[in-house]
C-alpha cells in the first residue's frame, strides 16, 4: 500500500505539538545557534588580521574564543547533532500513547547509533550531491530513497548497510510522494538562503543568524515528525503484510 501523505502530514504536526515536541524544538534551536556561532568563530579566528577586522562587522554570532577552539566546538556540535537526531527520531516515531514523554529506549546503544548516523549521513549526502549534479532527478530519487535511514538506525537499531537497504525498501512505491517532501525542504532552504543576505545588507548580521536558526528549527522539527509518521505508516503496513503471509491458517476452525 502506498503512503498516505495527508495522514502523515497531519499526524506529524500532531506529534510536534506535544511536550516532547517543545523540548526537541529548544534542543534543535540551541544546536543550530551553536553550529552557526562556531562556524563564524572559526572563520574569524583563521582569517588574516586585516581581513578579520573587515569581516567582524558582518560576522553575526561570534564567540569570544580563538579560531581553533571554534573549530573544535564545531566538530563537537556535529557529533552532538547526530546524537540529537537519533534521540529525535526515536521520540517522534514512538507510539501514540507515549507521545508526551521520551521513550525509555531513547539512549539505547546511543554511541553506536550516533557513529552509524554520522558515517551513513555522510555517504547519503555525498550520493545525493553527486546525483543532483547529474540532471537533479537522480539526486531527488536518492534523497527520497534514503529518507528513512536515520529511523532505521535509531528505531530499529540496524547497522549501516542494513539501514540503507531498509530505507530503500520502505520507500519503494512511495518515492514520488517522498520526493515531494524533499522538494519542499529544498524550497524552504532556498527561502532561508534568500533571507540571510537581505538581513546582512540591512546591517543586522546577528539578527540574521538568529532568524535563520529559528526558522530552520520551526520548519525542520515538523518536517522530521512528518517523515517519522510516514516511516511508521510504511513500517506497520509492511509488518502487517508479512504477518498475514506468515501466519498459518488454523484448519480446525474451518468448517
């Protein structure tokens, strides 16, 4: 059965508007702000003094730290971000009865899941980038096919290759609808990319960084919740189908 996208959208938004959704939003916003500030700090720290003086007025969020520390902080935040998305995926994909709390399995084998999410995310990103270069559509196809990778890693606790295969299998038959979600996220990214330079031109680079981080968190939390709902829908349908094929008929009840 194909994905019911309208049901996934409504259920995903409902999953966002919960107590855990609010906590996840704050966590995502803090990580976004930290990543932006660490990037600005590293860039400013490694520029030559003359260029740094010129860049500092438009640098946005900058921490009073050396460039090397900013770079190290960025690396830590990248790892922390992967850990956060593992917990986010496990939380958003849990059953309806426990939506208001974090699941007991949110920290299960967290180090392993984080490592797989990091490596797999890099592989998927490079694949999509290469596919996008070749007439855009291969990249869109790959992005839709691997949309459930993080949920296969986080929720089902699968390894790298099995998670990629699992996501590919779940997306089968629903790639056009999943591709629509990918296109929407790309459009939103383009809108953010247009807002940032306008705010920079207005002379408010700090406000630009904060606005970008807030808008990103506001969009991507429900976006991942919608993907989580789609994942649950396709996973449960597949499980039901496998069960109906594997359960033998009780011939004693057949007249």
